[in-house]
């Protein structure tokens, strides 16, 4: 796992083509986002007050878009946290590997589209926050030496 930080996570703008009939937004592999999409999933009917996520990934990159409604994406690298409010269908949050993420404050009827760089692999998940911190700390000597 590369030693990433929350500052590698960012809000990216998606193309927006507007005319009197409405809007189209387009996401292209390795152009709009810095990876190729292998999998698409979406969260919907999230009950009020519920939170999702609560894990990190070893290799997976994700791009998270509120195609409808709004929610917050909080990213945490074990040292710092930042929260992105996602509330436009033409913006999304890039979440890189090695970063704890939590999604909450879902508005009623919101739909969270997630574009993912790999297939679903349970082995890629880090579901314990302290384990993530330990894994990240294990990499520290390598980075210091480099
Ligand atoms: P999970 O990623 O833990 O949900 P979230 O981060 O949104 O809270 O996924 C919840 C369950 O859904 C997981 O235990 C298995 C299933 N799942 C799949 O089968 N395939 C998938 O691509 C995803 C994302 C989840």
C-alpha cells in the first residue's frame, strides 16, 4: 500500500453539457478520474441518520458522486480528517487507497454513485481503524529511509 494522505483525496469537477433539455455529465476513464472503472455500484434508500463506509482499502480507488441529493464524505489518514459535502451531480470525491472513509448526512432520496477501480474483493478491505493506523505506521520507516 502506498503511503497516501487525505490531501490525495480531492473534489473533482465532471464535464457538464447543458442545454434547454437538461444536463449531461460524462466521466471517462483516465481523463475525468485517474483510474479505469472496473465496477459501479450505488447506495440509495439510506435511512436518515445512517452512516456508511467505516473502512479503508489497500488498493481500491473510488470516485464518489451524489447523482441525486447530498451527503458528506469524511476521509481520515490516521492523523488528519477532512469532510467533503457532495451535493452536485457534476462533482465527485476521489478517495485513494489507505484512507479511512465515512459517508453520512444523507439527504432524503439521495443516490450515491461509486465508481471503483477494481472488482469487489473483501481481502482489500481494512475494517478496523487501529489496524489501518498500524499498517500505515509500518510503512513509515520505508518512507523515512527513502
Ligand atoms: P460495504 O462496502 O461494506 O458497504 P459500505 O461501505 O457502503 O457501508 O458493502 C456492504 C456489503 O455489500 C458487503 O458486505 C458485501 C456487499 N457488496 C458486494 O457484494 N459487492 C460490492 O461491490 C459492494 C460494494 C458491496
